[in-house]
């Protein structure tokens, strides 16, 4: 899970006072939280809405990690790995939403 990997990486550095650090953790936690909230909802439309929010949070997280990478506080290889994981999460969210909106056709043969 990206948020766990991110937390473990960032806790190695004394960044708890950093506003960017706190915002990165909020964005990372928001992704699975919104997916879970959507899955607990009552409709596919509601789930799709929360998947959109999760995707927005993943885009926000990606941007924040790029900024963190640019200011070079943390090893760039570790951050690049996390950014790749965020991209994978984005692909999974997009695929989930696509299947939700366009379910496979079933035949009654």
C-alpha cells in the first residue's frame, strides 16, 4: 500500500514539522479511505464518485512527491519508486471505474 510505504520512508527523516510532509500523508491516506468509503456506499454512482476523489488524491500525491523530489530532501530513487507505485494505483483506480461504468456484457445462452 502506497501510504504505508510512504509513511515508513518519511518517518526515517525528521520531517514531522514540515507542512509538505503532513500534506503528503493526508493525500496518501485519502486514496484508500475514499475507495473504502465508496465501496461502503449504496450505489455504483456513489462508488464512482469516491473513485474520482481517490484519483484526485493520487494526482495530488504524485505532484507533492515530485516537489519533494525536486527539493531533494529524500533519496530520489526511493521517491521515484513511490511515484511509480502511485502510477500503478492510478491505473488500478481507472480500471476499476471503467469496469464499474462499463460492466462486461453477459449472455444468457
